[in-house]
């Protein structure tokens, strides 16, 4: 199942992608009420398979007439982040072999972790203001992992059982701010620096997260083209490792690192950083394409 967040009338409501568009569940429930159906993505994630099963059955039994009341055209939707209120956003740095090679960095012996905050979340087709404090804004296509149930000290063998689903993400990075100190936080946490979506795809549709193609395009030019098989630490290993140090809770997002092709990996004379007017598209196999336009900060 592909779940989405729809922004309407100042609030965020749950949607589901179907063949002919997006079901606005709030509107669908006006047509066919059902008190067991949740309209908040965080409640669906926390409810897990039981809530998903109820939702699947509900959608199958929606009336075929009057669909225009609750099915929206994707091109006309105002998108929100596919996960709206995670307790934690945990990121993994230098997790692709070829990316470490291009930045002349040694392969880490353990996952390199840092955090982002909810202020960085935004959605598909949302404009992102380039902060005036940076001149070196970079893109990073990443596989996003969304936790589905509480995970503490889980084994690598069982780690994927704790994953609710996956999403496409862009870990935007202000390299000049990131390099000001040994801590990366400042360059990673400006407003809207974590667009995610358009869909949150349930784990059953992905099966193997360790073999997915990733790509980035800037103004139509391909910049990144790789596969999660190049990760130094696979998804199951990452989830297990983090859970040994902190309790993961439903809705937590893990950004698993970016492959080669980022601007900072180019030779100095070829580095042309992102600027207002640029259109950045990132995509992950099976998870959908996420596009954002950069604009000047007001």
C-alpha cells in the first residue's frame, strides 16, 4: 500500500494511492463512514498490520459511483511529508562505498549517526527556500526507513520485522555550514531540508531494501545513479545497531545515507552548488519520485 499526506484547508489528512489517483480518506468517509478507519498517518503506522488490513478492506468496498467526491488527481494535490510527526529522524553518514571513495573518506567501522528535526520535513512539489547563510547547498538521494513498532536490542536477523515501510528522501546539506565544526548538525537541519515522499510504501511492497536503484536529477540532468547494494551497512544492520543504543518507536525515520554523485564529491573546479530556480528530483525504485523547486529565502 502507498500512503500519502494531503494538505488541505490548513491540515494534513491521510490519502492512499490507487490506480486512478489518490483517495482522500476524509472525503471517502463522508461517502461511506467507518469508525475503524484512521485518517492520520501516525496512527496508521502505530496500528501496524491490523490497521492496514482494515484500511485495505475499506478501500476495496468503496462504492464505484461518485468517486469524484473522494478521488483526487495527483497533479492537483498539495503534498505534505509522507510521515508527519516522527519522534526521531536519525541519519547515517558515509554509508556508500563509492560515496566514501569520492570524498576520499575511509569506510566507517560502525554506522556514523547524526540527527535531523521535524522542521526539516516537507513534501513532494513543495518549494524549498535556500537559506541566505549558505552558498554550498547539495542534494543527497536517500532511502528512508520508517519504523513500525518499538524496537530495542533487536537482532539483525529480525530487524526488518520492525520496519513499517520505506520512502524516497532528499537529505539536503549546506556543505559550508556542515564543515564549520566537527558536528554536521547545522548544515543538515535548516527548514525543509528533508523532503520525503511522495509515498510511504509498506514494507510488503518492497521486500528487499538492500537492492534498490537510486537516482538524482538537477534540472533534468542525472547526477546520482546507484543502488542500495553499495551500502556499507545494510538496512537490517542499521536498524539493529541503532536499537542497541536507543529505543526506536513507530514513525521514527532513518535516512540510510547517499551514494556517489553529490556535488561535494566533484573536483573543486566542477562544483556548481544548488541555487534558487533549480529543480531537484530524487527517486528510489518502488518508492516513487520526489521533486522540489528551490526558491530565494524571503
